[in-house]
């Protein structure tokens, strides 16, 4: 490999592409905040069921607060994070190389389907909500060095990176997105900020703006999954099932358990900052809920490979409603704690 990382940049094995990419940049800039803390501070845990016409159903455990997870977590750790997009591939490339020349790694949003180091078994898979960090460039070979969730680096041609950054595939076209970080006033979060972050996740889970989100979204998923076979052929159904598995289990970058394992570890850190032992109890509760999500994720994978997957869709109704009940109770207890 001719391309080398920026001096002082180390590869980290991470769980979630967004918070993992943030942590790469944070650690490089000597601000050691855990990936779990970044996720929790950014109000990043939720649930959504979404089925956009022409795409596979999406079932995910991450939230989409406004402003973004990155900006909110940055504000609560003293880091000014700005999100940039452009329709110009040339401008995106020029800015990337300028930042690398200035000695800073660059967090990018990409369509993982165009990154050559991923193996999708020959299928034409696209997901444009993936995040990576560009951490080196070799002008001789035209390769950019990329840090992803796995430990190690990947050399990607500028041509492939341009495709990944400029992908038009829905539902998350990257729009050549990149981020800038200003660590001038870096700090660690206060107890009040941690409480507010928890409250901002409780709200959408218990009182969502639409029925596709939160506990209501889980109950909607329990109603909709058994109907998938009515509108999909066998191939599309198998992919929808496997896609659900991907976005629940660790392979898809959730840290396992639809982000509940990461949230559990955030709550353990939060308990120390806030000085409230009840958060430790909630951490235990979300760890067990994560186990339930893992079991359901494995069910989706198993049924995606079954001889007649459509005949088994109803099996998920009880587990999904059971998880909804458990989450409603768990988030309710968190709500009581942060309101006191």
C-alpha cells in the first residue's frame, strides 16, 4: 500500500459508522470521548419503521434529531461541528484534498455500495447513509486512505470515492457530504447536558410526532411485517427480511441489539457523570432488551433463507409487541428519573 495515514492518525475498531467516524476524528484531536457517549449525547437512539415506495422497508434503532446527531453531540462536548454538502463533485474533491493537506482527517458520508472493500455477494446493494473517515491521500496512485468500522485501513481510488459520495440511490443519497470540526473549546459534558440528552430520546420514543417512530413505530412494524408478502415477490421479500436483520444486528453497524447495547453502555457512563445509580439499573434493562432485539434480528435472517418466508411472517408479531411493551416501560422509568 503506497498511501499512508496522516501522522498520528490511528485506526480504531468501532461499532456504528457515524459515532465511530466521529471518535476517529475526536481521538486524533486528543479529545477522548467514547463512541457510546457521542451516540447518547447526540440523542441518537430511537426506533423507526419506514417503507418508501420503490425501496425495501426500513426498520432502524437510531434517531434523526434536528440538528444532527453529530452537531448535538459536538455542542455537548465543546466541539463546533458543521455539516457541508455540494452538488459539485469537483468542489467536494478539492475540499477533501485541501483538508488532508492541512493535516486533518475528513469525515464523509458515502454510499457503501460503491466502496470496493465491501462484499455484498454480488447483489447491487446501496446504502448512502454510511460514514467513513478519509485519513490519507497518495497523488501518485490517486488513492485515498479510508478508516471504517473495522480495525485497519482501506485504499480507495478517487474514482470509486467520487461514486460513493455522489450516489443518487434513495433513501439516503450522500450529496458529497463532509464535516468540519473545531476543537478549540473542547470539554466533557455536564450532568445537566447528559440528563437533557436522555430526555430528548425519551420524548420521541414515548410521544413521537408520527406513528412510525418510537414505541408506536414498533407496534406499527408488528402490523406491517406480516403484510410484506402481499406487495413483494419472493426475491424482494427475502431481501426485506435480510435488510431488517442487517439494521438490527452488529453486522449493520448498530453495535448489536438495534443500538440498545450501545445505549446501555452510554447509560453506565451517564450514571457516573450524573451520580444516579438508577441509570445503572436502566443500563441493565436495555442490555436485556438488546438481547431481545438480537433474537428478533436472527429470526429475520433465518426466515430470509426459509423455503417459504411469506408463511412465517406472522411469527414476528408477538416478539415485536413484546419488545414494544418492554421498551415502553424502560423509557418510562428513564423519563421519571430525568424529570426529577
